[in-house]
């Protein structure tokens, strides 16, 4: 997306004061609340005409759960970016959300600055689960106590750039290689860690406390 334009967020949360607070918190931050709804039915009524870059979605809603909202939205608009925001949840719920392809999950208890970073990360095509997925990759490697893991020099280089929070596109530009090549290296890194994809990466991070809910 054009970095000169504000990131448009559609906020679905049943607490009016929370929605008002986020509007204030996002002022002058390059993020704007482009739409809001207090329940799932209201959101789906507005969805056909809604224009947004990221859906910021609470799990606990008065009519149906945010999990169901995410599931329905994935069918209606598979490419929509979804960042789930909740006061409390369990790892099973988060894993269900990861399985259906949400782009991130973040607790309502985080500082506003972290929430902004999460929105920016997801809007830019990244994933954010308490921390961005690139850093999770490096932290899983460290947690396993296998600092080399049989990685090639280029793979170690890519993991190092991931640890800095660079996206796949940014890594490709930095190393002067294609995004497809970066993804191929990341798949090899996953295989050497015994992980097949980003979903398994997040599951592992949740299980071993690398990501905290």
C-alpha cells in the first residue's frame, strides 16, 4: 500500500468507550478508524460498502464470536487483513484463528505504541502474534538451543534480518534477490527447525511461551 496514505482500520468491538479511546490514540499516527461496529451483525451490514486496510476484531461480541466473524470474512473476502484484539483468550482459540488465516493477534493490555506497530505490520503484509512473525522465527531458533541448525550462510543471514523485523520484500531488496528466493530459503529454515509453515511456528511459540497471550 502507498505509505503516504493513512492505514484505514475497521474496528469491531462492543465497548463504545474503547472504540472512542482508539480513535483518540490513533490521531496523528498515520492510522485512521475508517469504520466501526459494535457487533458482528452490524459489521456485516456495513461490509459491502466498507473500505479498509485492516480489520481490528474483538473476539468477544454480543451476538457471535469474533472467531466466527473471521471465518465468514475469509469466505467473503479472502485477502482481507485481520488483526484480532482481545482482553483474554486461550491458546486453542488463537490457534484456531491462525489455522483460518488471520494475520495477527494482540492483547488489549498492550501499550498503544505496540498496537500501532501491529496494525502497521499487518497492513504492510506481515503477521503479528504478540510480536511480528519474523522475530518469532528467530526466537524459536534460539529457544531450541540450536543456534546453527545446519543453516547455510544465506539462511543465517535471512534469519538475522528476520530478527530485525524486516519483511520478505525488505529482505529481498536488502539482499538483491527475489521474494520467491527469500520464501524458498524460509521454507528450508522451517524444515531444518522441524516446522512446516507459519501456523506451526506460531503454535510452537504459543506452546513454549515464546509468545504470551
